[in-house]
C-alpha cells in the first residue's frame, strides 16, 4: 500500500511543529523517519496513524484519502516504544484484541492469533501475562498485535529503544524479516542512525519539522545533502573543518588542500572528513597536525589530530601502530570522499 | 548514636501520642467495664454497656439494627454513586478532548476547595423541591454530590498515570474510545477505584451534619445522629454506654482500616482532604 | 460534534448534573437568599397575605390611613342581613330566622363568641362542632387573622371591606408574610460587633490549627522517617485513626478526657488540682482543645503527604550529609526541609480553605462556647440559619454569612489555580480524534 | 371501553360498601422530651383509641396510626427539624413544643389555630386554667392547647441552710419571705458565700445555676425589675438597668467564689447528681426536677433535704417570680383538612384530666386544669400539690412574640460573656443592645 503524505502541516496550539511536509512511501517499502528528539518524526507518525489530527495537507493510503479518518478506521498497525501491551490480558488476548473488536468468531480469532504467534515465534507464550515476558518477547507480542488484523501499513515508534544492546541487534533483523515476509509498507521512527540504516530501504532525515533529505542509506551516507545530514550519519561522526576556498582550500595558516574537481566555490566553506577517510593508510593530499587523543577500540584506534589552527580531525587507524600522544603527524585525506558545504550548510 | 537518637525519638513520640493512646485504650476498656464511682479505673468487667444491641435503651429510639442498616445503606450507596460518577467524569477530564474541558477542570479544582457545608440551607431547598427532604435517598444524593469533586480528582489522578500508549494502541487496534475505556483503561485503575470506594464508604459512614439537618425523621436515622442523640439526652448520662455504642459504630471503620491500610494512606495522601 | 466530544460530555454529564443540583444551584440560591429577610417567620417558599392584630399597630407607620386601620380593627363577626343570608342558604331559613331573633345586629369579637351565640339556637340547634365552625365562618366580616393565598384574593377582600383605594397598596405590602429583598443582612453584618469577633475567631482558629497541622505533621513525618518501619507504622496508625474515626465518636473521646470527672481531672486530683471541665473552663481552654481536636485530625494529612515526599528524596543525599558530619537536626534543616517547600505550601493553602469552612468538630466539641468564644464564622452561619434555641431560623442572614465564605473560597481557589500552575494540569489529551 | 367499565365497577363497589374505612396516620413529634415524658406521645395514642371507638359506635370505621418521635438533638435540633419539615410539606401532624414557637410558626403559616377545629367551650378544654390557655394564644387566636404546666423554683439544701443558722421555722417561712421580697438574691449571695467560706460546700458550689440557656434566665431579669414586654404595645422590652444588674449579679457570684466561672456548659447529668445530693447550697431548676432527684439521682428524702421558693427578687425594682413555660400541642398545616381535624380531636381528648394527670405525675409537671388537680393521682402527690400552691399563682410566661427567640438568645449570650469574664456587664449589655436594636428594630423598646 502506497502512502502519500502531501503538504502536511501540524500545529499544537499556536506553535506550528510541522509545516508543509510531503513524504511518499512506496508499497512494500520500509522507510525510516530519522532525527533527534523534537524534530517532528513521532508527530508525523501519529498523524499517519490517525492519533493526531492533520491540520493541513492530505494523506492517502493508495488511492484512498484517509486524511480525516479516525485512527480506528485506518488500516494501520502501530508498535509503541514501550510496547503498550495490555497488562491485564494474556498474550493471546493481547494479540486477539484487534480481532475481537471486529467481532470475529472465537475460533477464527484463535486460529489467527496462533498463526501470528508462530510468525513472531512466541507460540509457547500465549497463556502468559505481559509482565512475565522479557523485553524481546514483549516486543514480539506488540508486533503480532499490530500485524494480526492485516493492516496495510505498519508504524514503528522507536521499537528498539527499550531493549538492551544484544536484543536490539536480534530484533533489528527480526523486524526486517517480518516486514519482508508480510510485504507490508512500514515506517520506522528512530533517533538511531544505525537502526535506520540497517533496517530500512530509505531514510527520511528530519530536522525541525522538515525533511532534510530522503534517500537510501548508502546514498545518504555517501552524498549527504547538508552538513546536518553528514553530521548525523556515521559513527564515529564526521569531522568538520572551517576552510577558505580561493583556488585551493586553506585550513588555518599551515594546511591547504587542493579543491576537489568540479567545485567552484569561493569564500568560507566547511569541509567534512569522515574518520575512515583520513589517516596514515590513505593516499592523497596530506594535512599536518599533532596527535591529541588516542582512543583504543580493539580492532582499530580512534586518533584525534589537532591542527595548528586548533581545529581537530579524527582518524581511524588499524591497531598495532606506534603513534604516541603529542607526536606530530602528517596524514593523508581521501579527497574524493570529502564533503564540502557552504556557509549555510548546503552541499556544494 | 543512631540507636540512642531513635530511643529519644520514640520516647518523644510516645509522650506526644499518649493522650490519643489513652483515649483509644479507655474507649475500649470503658465499653466493657464499669469504673469505680468518680474514678476511671475499671472496677468490674461487664457487658451491660452493650445492652443497646438487644434491648431498646429508650422507648423512643429506633432499634440499633435498623439504624445500622440505614448507615450501611447510606454509606454504600454514597460510595457506589461517587465511584460510578467519578469513573466516567474523571476519564473524560483526564483523557477526552472536548470543548470547555479547561473550564470544567478549573471548576473541578474550585469545587474541590469549596465551603460546601455552608450551602446547606440552599441544599435543603433543592432537596425539598425534589421531594427528597427527610429521606435517606436525599442525603445519599447530597453526600455523593459533595464527595464528587474529591472522587473525580482522585480518579483523574489514577487515569493520568495510565500510559497513553495503551489507549493509543487500543484505538489503533480499532476499538472505540468507549470500548478502550471499558476494556483497557478501567482495569488499570481498579486499585484506585477500590480505594475510592473504601474512602467514600468511610466518609458516608462517619457523616454527621448532613443526616442531622437533611433527614431528622426516625426513618432515616444513621449511627452518627443516633449516637449524638443518645449523648445529648441528659437523663441517660453513661459514658460506658456511649463508648459501647461508639465502639460498635467504629468497628467497621477499624476493620476497614486494618484491611486496607495501604490503599487508604495512598488516597489520603494523593487526594487532599482537610 | 465529534464522537470524542459526545463521549466526553456524556461521561461528564452525570457528575455535572449532580454538581449543578447540589453545588451550583445552592450557590446561586445562597446569593439570592443573602439579599432577603428570609427567616422562620417569613417561610422559605413565599408567603401569603394576612393582617393580624399585632400588625394593626404598625400599619400607620407604613402609610396606611387611620380610617382603614379602624375598618380592619372592627369587630370580627356580625349578624347582619348579608351574613344571615349566607347562613340561611347553608343551614336553612328557620335557623337564620331564629338567630336573627336572638342576635340580630349583634357583633362579636372573636370566633369563640360567635360560636357561643350559635350554641344558643334552641329550636334548630347546630349540634356538631364542625357545623358551628362552618357557620361561624359565614358571619365573619373582619379579615383580621385570615390568610389569603394570593395577592388578588387579599385585594378582593380589602376592597370588599371598603378600604380606601389609596391605602390598598401599602396595606397589601404590609400584609405580605413572605420574604422580601433587602440589603439589610449586609448592613447587619457590618454593624454587629459579634460579626467581627466571629471573623477574628475564624482567623485565630485557622492560624492556630494550621500551625499545629503543618508543624506537627512535619514533626511526625520527619520523626517517623528516621524510625524503623514497624515502629514508624505504629505511630502513623495512632495518628491516622482520628482522621477516619466518625467525628461524633472522636469528639466524645475528647469530652471524656476533659470533663469534670474525666481523665485529666481524675489524674490531677491527687495533686490537689480542682476538677474542672478542661475543655470549657475558659476561652483559652476551649481554644486549646479546639486546636488539638482539629489538629490531630489535620496533622495526619500533613504526616502522610510529607512522609511520601520525604521518601521521594534520594537517600544518597542523606548519606552525603552524614559523610559531611551533619547531625540529624542539621540534615533536617539543610537537606530535608528545603525540599519540602512545595508540599508545605500545598498543605497550607489547601487547609486554609477547608478549615475556614469547616465547623463540624467545633459544633460537636464546644458548640461555639463558652460565651461564643469559639464561634467561628462558618459555625455562626450554621447557627444563624439552622440552629438556635429560640427557634427563629434566620436563613437570609445565615446565607449572607455563607456568601462571605463562598466569595473567599472562590477568590482563594482562583489564587491557588494561578499559583499552582493550573495550565500544567490541563495538558491536552494526546489522542486528538 | 374496558377501562371505563372497570372504573364504573370500582365506583359501584365503593358506593355499595356500607362503611367507609378511613385510615389516618398521625405523627407526633415532642421536643425536649425525656423518657419520663412519654405520655406526651402516648396520650395521643390513647386518644386515638378513644376516637376510633367513638367512630365505631357511630358506625364508622376509623383507623388511626400514631407515630411518635422524641429523640432529637436537643431543642435546637427539634426546632430545626420541625421548621424544615414544615417547609418541605412533611411536618408532623402534632408537635409538642414550647409556647414560644407559636408566634414565629404562626407567622410562617406552619401551624393552624386549634380553635378552628375544636370547641373551646366544651369539655375538656373549658376546664384548662384560663391563664394557661392564654399562653397558647397569639394575635387573638387560640393556636394550641397547653400540654403541661410547670414552674421554675429556687432550691436550697436544707442541711446547709440549717448550718448557716436558719431554724426549722425559718425554713417554713422562707417561701413567704421570698414572696414578700424580704429575702433577696443579694441575701442569697451572702448566705452562699458564707456556706463556701464555712466549708459547707466546695468553692463554686454556693450558687449553682442552670448550665445552659433557658427560660430560667428571664426570671433573673425579672428579679431585677426587667419586664419582657411592654404591656401597652406588645413590643419586646429591653431594660438596660435590669439587664446590667442581672449580669452584675452573676459576675459578683463568680467573683465571690460562689459560682464557677466556667459553670455554663457543665454536663447536665453531673449537675443533676450534684444538686440532688447536696453538693450545692442554692440552685434553681424546674418542678420536673423532683422526678429526677428522687428517681435517678436517688434522693429519697426530698422534702427533708430540699427547700423551694420563688426566684427571689434581686433589688427593690424587681419582684420574686417564677416563669412557667408550658409546652403546648400544636397542629401543623396539612394538605388534607380532615387530618388536621382528627389531630385536633386527638389533642382535645389527650387533654382530658385523667390522661394529662398521667403525664403530670409521671414527669413531675403541674396540672393544666382544675379537675385534674382534684384527681386522686394528682392531689395524692405531695410535690404536685405543694408546688401548685406555692408557685403556680405567681407564675408568668414569656411572651409569644415572633422575635422573642432572638431576644432570649442574645440575652443569654451576653450573660455568658459577662459571666465568663470576656466582657464587663456594661460592655455585654451594650453589645446585646446593639445587636437587638439592629435585628429587631421597631419591635424592641429599649428602656
């Protein structure tokens, strides 16, 4: 089911939190709404689910206009951050609730609950109460309940935020598996770039109620549309350097790089260098500085290099080097992979 | 130092609590004994103070069982009404979006701190128009209405603490708001509801002024007015009897307290009743 | 109207109805009554029209002419052609003729005399009391003491009587027995020295009791905070009981403690202290016990609330203080108390209002005595309107007293709404449709 | 059609019934009544039985159920209940209450005049003492029927009195001396002080007055020359001098250690037990106290231990007096006139001498009529006989004035303020005066 959100505007009282936003999600696609808290991603999710009223614009599921429909009438399943399982009901009753609301026959409900439980692999837990389940199991119940009435759209609101690191990894692939198997159109709200990148077909990165960029994870990582996007994606994060473009890129008084080809910028710009594109193991123009911090990570080390102009670059260096703190270094930058942004932060 | 400090504290607290403890103690002792004339030390143990249970202590007084039954009906009907009205109204104020909700909420808080008892003259008129003056039904309605702001306030607090996501999930699962309330939210506030039930029952059980003024007739006597009339009657000065009646009157209260201590403390702490 | 609106209003309506009936309507009525002279004598539900003997004296003062008064004062019963005709129609010509012979032209002052005259009928006696009453009524020419249900009936009667046109209006006004609108209640409140004393009493009562409640509630909460939980629980139970015990019983226990042959007197007798009624001996005694009685009830509220906010303070802060070498008093003073500001403020403002309007315990304990020394404003309202020995209940004046409390109540709670950040309480519901 | 037939059948059936059974329920509320006062209600029951029998003889079937209630929260509670009940339209049919309630309740239309229903010139009402009947009138109408008579004597403990140096003969002459104004309240105060000083009674027990408001305090006002009404206009009278002197008298009693400062509010039962057993030298009470002293309090030799007189005069302006405060049967206004009529007849029958004597002797009240006083039951009772002789001829009643309640209330509150030392007598009088002129306005004459 295709989701088409057009010119969506949302106000709370006098403050407009989202203005004129458009988003379309292809049928069977899983898209992430990524952004820091307060960027409007949950608001968008709740508008699509029907819990929030849409103050301006339209929402279509396929060809059907659902803009004014109350949540009950929208073919949407939602998984909440805290799962929102009904504490007084057994797992089976939790999953069966949406079906009971539709007044299906008990036998039919039982059958479908059983199927769904098998799908999410909790067939043995049906008699338990939610508080007797682990976080991951609760998550699976929540998924089953959201999917049991065969919605056209699955909305996931920070579904992994309450899980520990190991379970998070497991559930990431589990959710993706379920989405693929059911072929449902899904929207994932998250503030975690790794979740977004690893689970989704596309990512919509949001900032202050606007979509900053919408693209596939790889494309967004490789070609961030703005300094903001570049800074949001990547761990360890990208380093930014203030530079002056006039024929070449001057970084402080002592360092300069050639302008990447095809760039005709002039004046102050921002240079973004990801840690994996700077270091002694790369080829390209070099930048000199002094090692100011070493953070061993096991397989590799993170090393901060402070330039004479007091700006800092971070590098990922394979372990087993003999670099010492305070040591002056001159390392190479993979110039084809650096990003340039103008003063407003837009990609050049 | 801490143990010594604790002993000092316990000593101080005991001293301060002594008058109350003495009153409780003698309340119990005097109801089953007879003190020496002019003294307070019990002289002999006896149950004659409890004679009001099996004989009429005065020809004009209704039977204690009738009065107890009235009190029970009064207290439980009040409690049920308060709960029934509170669970819906509090849900609406806590969770539903409707016009003038702010206004109703402000009104609720104002009522909560309102000099209700001073309105009793006017309340009399209203009851009288309804034809409910001097009937148990009338006092029940008034008492329930007066307890209502408190009840709604307490229940609203309990609703507020139910996670919104449960409600959202219910709505998303296709259930109407009413169904969500009944099947998903109501079970979550059960503890609050039972606390309110107990609280309103006790409030009804103890109520004195409302039955005194609004239902003076013999048919609607409750234990508070009964006991007060026994005390006020100057030809029967008998603290032993008074205390036995008091004991009888207080037994359910003490039982409820022992059973539901925690919940009561909660509601008295959560809500606020001066 | 969305479904949610309908459901919301529907859910609210039972409570709303109850509140309207027993809160709003009474408030409105109280306001109205405060501007009337309603009392036992006037009745509550409107009056009738009647001129009584004692009214005659004051009629000239309200502008009714002397001749009209004389007309009204005239003999009550007359055997004259008109009345005889009525009598004849009801009881037969023979009787009328006999009565005419006996008493034709006579006038009688009251019904009793008229009945005596009727008893003299020999040939056609009226045997039944009921009949004589009915017959006597036919001879009544005066309207003195007669009650007329409506204004029109009365107007008709005085017109028949021949009261001059110019006196009729004033007479009708004077004859009305029901209540009328007046601002006299407020003038009275203003003028009466007692009013000011009640107000002062209320202030004393609220301030002292509040001080006891908050101070003692704090003390109980803090001291039980440091005690092992079983011991703490025992003390909390002791102090919690007054709150749930029925007031009638609770006050009885205090009465027993304090009366002349009660516990205190008995304990002090061996020391040569005269037994006195410790609760009513003097105003100071009375106030002491009023504050204690109310305070022991109120302190438990403070105790519970303060205890729960104390438990919310992280223990690490106390450990830190202990490490810093603070003794208990210093911990209380510098760590705990500063964090109790809000609960204390809340209790204070909340109880100010409820104390101001409550009178149940005072009513049961001293009933305002001795010498109205403990008569607080709310109790005065109750006494004035609903309970006094003389039996003349002054609803109007009582309502004026109550109205003052209503206004204070509304003002204070409006103030509290601002103060306690009402807008934060009314976060919008998160499901919008 | 079917409806019509059945309606017709019903009419036919009722018309055919030879005797129409009439069922009437009469409720009686008695204020200020204790256990020994149960004949206030029971006499109505007996009367109902009589009336039914009379009806049966006439061939009518009249079933009367009498429901009584008398356990009210004091007088205040009783009056509140009656008033509110009357407003609500469910007042009891008959109330037994103070005659002082006639004025306000008649003005409010709660009660109907008894003279509208019964023949006052017929037995037994024509046998009731005229001055008592007069007390139940207001504005020229007979509103009620006196239910009992009493008066409020001054008591002294004979043993203490003897120890003060009075002889047996002195005691016999006391009533006469008091009546003549030779022995005044001031003399009493001096004797009481002596009794305290001599240790005959404890401090504060020399003079031991009533512990709450009541008609008794109007007596002291009269002792000091106060009059309650202006005979000319019928308005209430506030006599500043008499009031001040009366307040001063009680303050002096307190200052002399003869009366306790905190006396008001003493428990009634404690009070009864103390005066009945000689703890106090002088006190005052009511004729019905006899029953309590000799009964519950166990004083077996009343006449040997207690002497009684009128309330002595306080000064030259005043007189020895006693107030009688009869309770009266009143009929309330009902929708059904027939019920009022039945109630009135019940009241009349209940006023039969024999029935009333049951009440009078059981509760130590006085007779309401000549014939009653002549009954064996009554005349054989020493207390009833003596009290009637000494007290009743001098008894006056408080006025039936709509505002008398407020007057009495204010007077007592002022007294209480002076008594407890909150105000000086002058201040208290001034405050009472201010309050009364403000509330009563035209209806009050200040002298």
